[in-house]
């Protein structure tokens, strides 16, 4: 397919996503099934165009003064890809399979319109109804934080120290040119271009043998900050597919006991194969039966309860840019109730002196600091560990990280702009 044909295909996929409110991955898969002639390179390039357009949907529509799929795609070429109007006109040429020729108004807007006077939610490419929440979290910097959250994410890998060291993994992945992550002692990073196909990491021998897992550096740090140690009794209360469970198991060096559960047994399904591959031997998966979680025998026994809380996922928008445009206000209220309930539930599993590691992949204060303050008000026997103490787990990098991240009285907030990770909040709540 020509670059112009790829652009037209991206506009068609965007129409399906925006008109039918379909997840981008589903819409791209449907398009690929209906256009078997498109090769893997074509599909990757079209996917790149679609995801870039969704990342910059608000600002691209603002530049073009229209919210149509075509306007968003054309605006993105200027906003994200940095193309001049002449280069865009060569793509929108009107020839076979190419988008229609640029109108005089489209060319004028591409040449002259800027974001200099755009409101924060436009410059930051997030939904307008969330502007108050972003202002609460970031104040006058909210447009910059939003813009960073709309950037492309790298591919981060966590080296499983039960199977080997980071240098060993980097050597086995040398053809992918991995870089050491800035903060995580276990991380490797693979940078991806705008139209590059994601490398088939799952087919790499290092992955098959359990030496590496795909995990954002921020998620790795969230596990690290929990302080899980060999010999402890640990409960991962919202384990899901097991990403943080695996990191905790490696931190514990197969000593002590780690229990993994989740209210939704479907989310737990992948964890068994991942554990088998990882070499973790100190993990018990407690799959819920009916509405019961099968963990009552753990009450009062745990040194650590880790809560990877259900949240709005605003911190993961780099990887799921369509999710921010499908999110609705009711979702936030629902998540706040769920988070408070899980925090309260965790208390009964802790022994005296135990701790809760409360984690979200959200940037919203309501889900982070405010949620912690509410918990502490309900449970006066707990106190938030000073964030400066928590980050000492990074060793020699702690001081630099403390200046980059946002450390508050309730916990640590990482963002794409501040730490180069996905957005994560971590609070450690200690029982007296």
C-alpha cells in the first residue's frame, strides 16, 4: 500500500472508532480481516496513524476546526508527525486510494493555525470534563502533563532475577537494541518508531524461558516500592494477570509465601502459565469460587497486602489512547467506591505492624491522595510512610528520582512528563 492509501485506511478506521465508540484494537483487527491484501507492514503503519490521531484527537481537531475523522487525521500529521502542508497535500492527492484533495480552508489551517491560545484540555489532549480533575492534580502544568500523556510509549521489559541478571537478558535481546531503564534496576527499554512494528518479544527465547516479562517501568517501580522481602507473608489482592505478582515473587527470592487472588477469576487466567515460566515457587493462586475469594484463612497473617486498585487508567493513556475518549464521569465515581472498599477489606488481613501498598495507574487526585486521606480518616491506626523513605528502595538513584517524581504526604506520583514512565501512584500505609 502507498503512504496515501494507508492514510485513507486510517481515516476509515477512525470513523469506525469515533462513530461506533469501538476500541481501537478491535476496529483495526476488523479492518485487517476485511482487507487481507494489506501486509503486516501496512497494518502496523495504519495502526500507528490511528493511534497517533487518537493521542492528539483534541488538538488535531482544534487545528482543523472540525472533529471529523479526516480532520483529526490531517491535523495529527501536522501536530504529531510534524509534516508541512505541502507534504500533507501529497498524501491527500485525490488519486486512486488516496484521501480527497485538500480544500483551501484545510491548507490555510495547516499553514497558519497554532495551539498558542488553546485551552488546557485541547493543548493537553484530554476530555474537557476532566479539566477540573487535571487542574486539581497539576494546576497550571496540566496541559504539559496531558501532552506528555499523549506521547508514544516505549516497550519496557522487566528482567526476572529468578532466572538471570539484566546484562544476560540484554545480551540475548541485542538485536532489539534494548536500553537500560532510567530508574528500575530490572528494566530494559526498546524504543519504537511511529510506524514500527512492535517486535515479537513473546517469541524470543528470553521470554519463553521466563527471563523477561513485558511491564512498564512505572509498574516495576510500584512493585519495588512495596518493599516485599524474602521470608514475608504477602497477599496480592488484585493480582489480575499477575504482572506485579511475578515482580514480587522475584523480590522475595522464592522465600516466604505470596498469595495471589482477584475477585474476577477471568482476570487470573493467564497467571498460571506466567508463574510456571517464571520459576516462582512461593506463590499460591487463590481462584475465587462463586462470589467467595477463598482467602479467609489469611486474615491477620500478612506482612504486606498489595492493592493494584481498579482505577480509571488515566496513567496508561499512552498505551490506550482511545480509552480516554470513551471514558465517562460515572466511571470515576464507580472506581472511587471500589477503591475504598478494597482498602478497607485489606485491613483484616494484616498482622500488627503490617503494611498496605496502594497502587493506581491514575493521575487523578481523587483516586490517589484523596483516597489515602479518606482511608487514614477511617483507620486511625494507620499512617502513610513518608514518600522520601519509600523511594530509598532505589538506592543511589533515589535522590534524583525524588526530584523528578511528585512526592506528597500521601505517596508518590509518577507521570510520563516527570519520570518517563506511565502514570502511577504508590502509597505505603503502615499499621501501628
